[in-house]
């Protein structure tokens, strides 16, 4: 572990190679079995609700029915998540062929909503936990992401560079610059 400003980061953030390969993983991070969807910050709950009208046209009827009858979010303050269907697919999943994709993100790229997707999705496979009253950025390794590890290794893409946009969204440009500087000092790697 190492510190970046007021956070703690998993060593893997500096050393892991990672670059999503949707053709190989089929969007598995949106369909991981287990029953809970994307973890949500309390402030994201209303953003999700506001994005629903833009996302609905891209969703299959089954997903729309779940959202309309049970809602898109479950949990309580401090422990919210997107709802899943059959303990697997996030309620915002739609398929292009056999690849799972996010309807909120699709609406975002079509400029139909200002909210891109939950931060936990954008940062994945990094998860944010709390350690010693600080955010702890932890690399969550799951077998479904092995194609991304292989792709990142083959292409030489460090995890922190693959996730630049998401890290900046979460913590800002200054934080990302400090992260890069700290990693380069630790690994001798250049930008």
C-alpha cells in the first residue's frame, strides 16, 4: 500500500496491467452473479433516478418492468446498490449481441442525461473501501476480468492509466497527477 494525498492505494494500482476487452469478457462486470448491483454513493441515488427516463428506451421490457415495479435502487443510506435481475444482471443492462452494456451510459453518450454511470462502475475493477478514516483504493480481481488483464499485459497498459478518466472523476486532476508521480517514483515507469 502507498498513500496519495489523503487516500491509501493498493500496490496493484501501480503494478497491474489492465484494459477491458468487451469482445472477450462480454461485459461480465455488469452481470456478475451475486444479487447486488453496482455499489452507490448516497448522492448517486437521485442521479440514478433522474437518469431513468433517458435509460428506459434502451432497456428490454423485462428490465423496464422491474424498474417500474421495484425500483432501480435497493438498500439504505450508506449501503445502496443498483437492483439486479435474477441475482445477476444489473437492471440497467441491455445487450448488443452477447455483450452486456449500460443503458445509462448509452444515454449519456447520446447527451440524453448528464450522469454517465455509477462511479463504482466507472472505476471498476478498483473498489473504494474505508481504512483508518481514509479512502482505500483496492484492486478487485475477478476471474471474469482475466481477458482485460491479458489485454492490458499484451498492450502494456497500466491499470491506473486505463482508469485515468474515472480516477479524475472521483478525485480530480491534481490527485491523478500526484498518483502518476508517486507510481513513477515507485516503479521507474514513465507516462
